[in-house]
């Protein structure tokens, strides 16, 4: 019996029902890395600028840690917009408790809590940020985030839905931690992907 090499097209044709991802338009395997940043030293922010408008959606995957000793959250801004043009809803859980919160008219999108000094050394929080229809100039922009981190044995996860109240195309995304002037820890990594 001869076995021939399988290609993506062969697999998709054989499993037609599953050859599209969540938006029912983008084909499996159509994600491309646009930019990857791994910090060699602590920084105040991680910035993706001059994002091309040639994709349907964007995704950012991150492993991050704050230099703060205590509780820290990462925030996200779009196109350097510092106005109260964002809103979020969050569902979160720690294994023993669960909760929700919502905020409107705020100057950022709050991501799930990330690792910090008290969570123990060499622990990083992780997450996936989906930015939908980022170049569409006829609608506000929707952001979806899933992430969390271990907190030295406790930890938690969160699901965030966010809104940027602007019809402008997204050309830049900025991540920064809360709490005065903390830095994003050395070895934190952020990768921006385009989804066709």
C-alpha cells in the first residue's frame, strides 16, 4: 500500500466542515507572524507600530511578567488613543471563586492579570488577544482576550471582551502594566499575527 504525502488542501477537502476558523472566512493555516518582540531588558511598554492593513483580523499572543512586587494588570491602547474611548467586560475565576466586572468610558482595555514579584520567580502570565476587523472603517473595533497566570499556587484565568469606540483603522497596538511606572519584565514576549 502506497502512502502519499498529505497537503493542507487535501486535508481541507477531506474535512470540508472544519476548513475554516471561527469567522467562517479565514482558512486554516492563514495566520502569518507580522512581528515578534522578546525583551532583553525591562521596558515601560511593548509597541507594535505601522501594522499593515492587509489582513482580516489581528492576534497577539503574549507571555508577560511585571517588575512590580504586587498585583499587576496589563493594559492595551490602540493608535496611541489615551481618551475615554474604550469599554470592557470581564469574567474571571480562580478555581474557588468567580466574578465579573464591566467598565465603560475608560482610557484603555484591561487584560487579564499577569505575573509579578509575589507570584514567584520565573513565572509568566499568558494570553491571546483577538482584534477583529481591525482595518474596517465602518465600525467600532471589538477585542477578545483570554489569559491568566499562576500566582504561586493560586492563580486565575479571565475572559475579556473589549471595545474601542472608533471607526479608524488600527495601525498600532500598545501594551503597558499598571501601577505608577512599572516595567514589563525582561524575557516577556509578544507576537503579532495577521489572519487573512
